C-alpha cells in the first residue's frame, strides 16, 4: 500500500512538472435599482470565480479543469419599506476531465464530470450537468451524445422547471440547495453543407425523474442556418416538448424561432430581427431550464409571442454598445374582452474595457405593460479578471 501511495505521489509530481498549469479568476461587483409605479428596490452583488486547468500530456489533448464561484446578493425594498434580504451562494461550476483523440482528419472528444451543456436553442436547456459527454467531429458531419444527472447541482444557480419534483434531500437548504433529481440523455446531429455554407441540426433531449420514471420531459428540435446574401444570415428552428406525468395525459407544446441578422462592415455592427413563439393554453410549451424572456421582468418562455429588433456596434476599440426593443403578446386565445398584448420592452447596454483585465458595464431597461403599468431597471457592474 505504501508503494502504491509513493507511486501516485511521484506520478503527480512528474505530471505537474512536465505539463502546463493554468489558473485565474474573475471578481464582479454590481449595483442595481428596480423601479415601478408602486415599488422601488435596491440591489447589490459581489461574486468571485476561480478556475484552474492542468494538462495531463504535453500536447494538451488530455486535461483536468475545475471552476468554483461564490455569490453574495443583497436586496432592500425601499418602497414600500421591507426587510433586507441577504443571500450567500456557493457553486462548483466545473469539474471535468477532457480527452481529445485525433482520428486522422476527424476527432473524438470525451468530457467526464461537471460541465455546462446547452441545446441548439439555448432556451430548452442551458445549465450545468454532471455526466459524460461524447463528441465525434468529421469534416462533413458531427454528432454529440450526453448522459447526465441533475440531482447534485445547485438549484440557485441551475433553476429547473419541474414543479412537484423534489431533490434527493427532500428539503430546501441555504447556500447550496440540491436541484430536482433527473437523469438526462441527449443526442445532437450537425450536418454542414459546405458548398452552400448552410447547416442543419437535429437535437433530442430526454429527462426522467429518478423518483418516478413516468415523470419525463422530452424535447425534439430541428434548426437550419446560413447566409442569404453577403452579410445577411438567417436561423430558423422548431421545437416540441412532451411532458409526461403519472396518471395524466401527456402535455405537448411547441416553440418556433426565426432570426435574421445583418453584419455591417464598419464598427463590427449588427442589426437583427427575431421572432419567438411559445405555445400556451392546453398545449403549453415548457422548457427544462427555468429562464426568462425579459431583461426587466420575469417572463417564462411559455404562452408568449416575442418580436424584437436588436442592434450592436463597437464605435471605438474598447466600447461595445447594444440595444433591443421588443413587443410581447400572449400566444393562447384570451377570454372575451381581454387583449393578447403583454407588453413592450426596450433596453440598452454599454460595456467599456478600461484595461485588458478591467471593464465596466451598464444596463438600462423598461417594460411597459397593460394600462401603462411600467417597470424599469438600471444596473452598473464592474469586472476584474486575473
């Protein structure tokens, strides 16, 4: 046993000396104010993220990476006066072994541990997961597979849209709260048409609750993208969700997305038009990762039509500006006498890099709903990388 321990110790020492080690971090701090007709809230946050990467071979094809973070949130209602709300959140953002195996002109990549995963829409699934990820890339075809588990994730960082599904602890805890327990399986197929510079993607995702195998979230998506003319690009996708629950009929929904983007030659500028439709009513679409379609209010991607115009520009080297204006409406038929109009939203943001590793950003947005009811937010954030 002593010889085995000595061998492991010597192996690690040799590996650390022969292989490249990288590390760093990011410090963020921010202030915010949330205004409404009858409310005023102040908020503040501080976050620290640390990462490290160790190559396990000289070529860098095999490596180990880890990243963790701490977040402090403060919120104080001013109008009406309310109790000070403090939150401390700790998360393990990444802990994985990566292996890249060249196979002629092709490659096989395997990730094992905790990593980030997203579907082709980045709406259905966009979060951390624990598992094994396999990717095989050819010049004319790529395929990706994932087998994962959600039950050890922090739900404060990875919110999951699974009402009634509990974690393995069956109770809520502070700082690190376990997420609902699901097994995840996915497959993605990417086919580029190189002569036309277009591509088609087909994505399948399935989540099964460990406490009840009859409780599942299933998704299928297909998307196409490519250029229309010089500097004008399109993206179109259609997705369906099928949710099964014990002693209930399956609930089916759909999600449609269309996008046009024109990239100008000057100032790295872009102008885009986007449409997103999430079914509602008896055929409500439900994503797996809980997210919002509004930058001002919380608006879940269900029973919603959002049409937006966005733009961005980089007028000088270290300054990036972006803006978006959107009209939102309920997708399902409303009761007689009620309008489908949900609201109008606009926001602008600016990011300025002071030095190579220091930047500041600001966001300003407003949401105007029915009868002129409004909400506005202003945020200021500073970032230091090291």
